[in-house]
C-alpha cells in the first residue's frame, strides 16, 4: 500500500537493447504502482512529441541526416527539456518511471564507432541531469532478441550496432559508481520479468527518503 508519509518519489529508469521488452515492462510497472495507489508517471526517451523530439524521430526513420555530434546533443537536449519537470514531480511525491535515459544516450552514440565519439565524450552532456535512484537493465542475449523479430525499420536496428550497444552497456555495469544498476534477465516470460522488476522498485521507493534529495548525474 502507498505510504502517505513518503516525502519524495523515486526516479526509476529502465534500460536495455531494442526488443528487450522495456516498453511493455514499463507499462506493467506503471499499472502495478497505480493499482497500489502510488502516485506514478511513465515517460520515455526519446520523447518524440516535442520540436526536438520530432527532429530525432525524423533522423531515426532515415528521413533526415544529421551530424553524429548534433543528433547526440539533440537526444541529450530532449532529456534536459523535461529535467525540471522530473525534479518537480519527484518532489511532489510522484515516482517517475523512465523508458531509456542517459545510459542509452551515451552507449548508442559510442557504439557508432566514430573515434571522435568516445563513451567519455558522449556522457558529458548528461552531467547534471537528475540521477536515477534505480536503473533496471533488461538483459537479453542477441539470440533471444533475434527470436523476437520485428526490427530493422529504424536506424541502429542492425545486428552489428546492437552487439556493440550490448557490450558497451555491459562495460558500464562494471563501473564502481554504478551500484544503483540492477540487471534483470529479460529472456524469460513477461510475468516473470515483471515480478523481478517490481521487487527492487518497491524496495527503492521505500528507501528513497533515507537516500535524501534527488541527486545529479556526475
Ligand atoms: P526507442 O526504440 O526506445 O524509441 O528509441 C529509439 C532509438 O534511439 C533506439 O535505437 C535507441 C536510440 N537512442 C539514442 O541513440 N540515444 C538516446 O539518448 C535515446 C534515449 C535513444
Ligand atoms: Mg526501438
């Protein structure tokens, strides 16, 4: 049951490869929390509805070409344009579920293989954004992902790109300051994965007040 005394909401991010089931799991998590009477919002990046998001959408569909640096900064700007509202919601006690965030931002750009776009470079525009209290990484093998089929429409949906993205995601998990990342085996049934996600999220929401105010990405 929702605890009315909780002062702030939790910032919960769900990350993973294309076809890992992120959006379905975010939707299920959102509904579960609402059913338990928690104040909850579900947002996703890229948010294709804003002017910046429309440019991103056009690029992903191959309808426009952009320099790799430019598109990278647009993805980041697309997060910055809602950073304040995320902050405000969290302070109002709303738990915000985010479908893709800064990890996708850094990893997909670095996976392009352009030597000027290192992971370090790609991370810099993210510094200062609201820091997730919990990041759930939905892990899926390339073989399991391939069985799910149905990709190839958008830019980045190629086997070589996804393999590089997966390896970069895994390298991020090893960094010492990333202890808020929780790896979920997403190669199982929807219900099993949902259960595995709900537990750490509820735990995080319970502990969030002892963590203190929302932090910033460093
Ligand atoms: P989506 O499939 O979740 O809508 O995301 C669209 C693509 O955009 C996906 O291949 C991942 C990529 N992406 C980035 O390259 N940088 C970002 O910052 C984000 C949020 C997504
Ligand atoms: Mg996709």
